[in-house]
């Protein structure tokens, strides 16, 4: 669970850090890092469900919320900088 917490915190932290760096290239790079953290979290949710730490309903709710965040990140990344 602590790894999941780190992944959750990493997503907005990388977005904020990239934005504060000041350049579009840095922002884009940190958005990709945030997107990678989302991928890690997706995997951790799936593993937690399979191992019985999360029930299927809760895992699906979390994956749905994560999917929304990932779509927003993808939208940022698809925009030209």
C-alpha cells in the first residue's frame, strides 16, 4: 500500500514540478513521468485486487478514477507546447 501511496502522490507532484520549472520542454517531460506513475498505480491496483487486498468493486472504482486522470494527462500531452 505504501508503494501505491507514493505513486498517487507522484502524479500531481510531477505535474507541479514540471510546471514550476518554467519551460515547456520540462513541463512535457514531467507530464510523461506523471503518466508513468499512473501506469505504475494501475498495475498496483490490479495486483492488489488479484492478491485479495482490494475487492473487485473498489478496484474498479479506483481504476475508473485513475482512467479519468490519465485521460487528462493524455490531453495535456497531446497539446502542442
